[in-house]
C-alpha cells in the first residue's frame, strides 16, 4: 500500500500542476512574452463587498457598440454567434484604439483575443484589484479621465493587465 501511494502521489501532483498551468497560461504568456500597450480607461464600479477593493474598468476606445455592462465589457457583436472575438488594434498617439472586430484570427496586426460567450465582449482586462486604501483614490483619478491601463499582449492576443495609473 505504501509503495503504491509513493507512485500515485507524485503523478497526482504533476497532473494538478499541469491543470493549474493550463488555466493561467494566457496570462503567463502575455506577461512573459507580450508587448506593452497603453489604453485609456474609465471606471464602471469601484468596490464589491464580496471581492474586495477593485476597479472595474471600461475601455472607451475599444467599445464595439454602446452596450456596456455593470462590470465592464466592450459591447456585443450582435451577429447571432458566440465564442472568440478578435479585436484588432492600432496606435493613435500615445494610446491604442480598436480598428476592427472579427471572428477570424488576424495574422499581421496587434489584437486582443476576447470572448462573447456572455452578453458582453470581455478581454480579461476588465478588473484591477487594489488595496482598500488605494481604491478610492484610483476611482477618483479614473473618473477625472487622466488614467491609462498598461496591458501586455502576446502574439496570440492574450492580454494581461499589469498596471493602472495616471498618464
């Protein structure tokens, strides 16, 4: 029984580590190999009593249409389909803005890999968690309109929000 346990336990630990790696791979890939871009942000909702202090962010230059959710989101495709959406980007001054929306993966431009499996298109960069004492100050700065998000985007469109601060 003990010998079987010593064989099974390492296999289970390796399998669990593999599952965790698969779950966080898009974020790890973007952080490790991504290019940094800056996006203008606006606030949606500053504090959730169940999740703690965070700022839910909306990106006015990325919005597909005027539908906006209570927790951020980039609008909706309204094409009767759901799944992966690719948001192509172009640089406009110091910031990046949306240049198109497609279900076909782009090959020659910077883009975000997003999902519209819910009613809002989400790209995984809609929430920024901060210490409780910083949340109110950040919310005010974002409301004043002088805050940008620093995002790393890899060549597969995976994005990781790495910072939110004043310009």
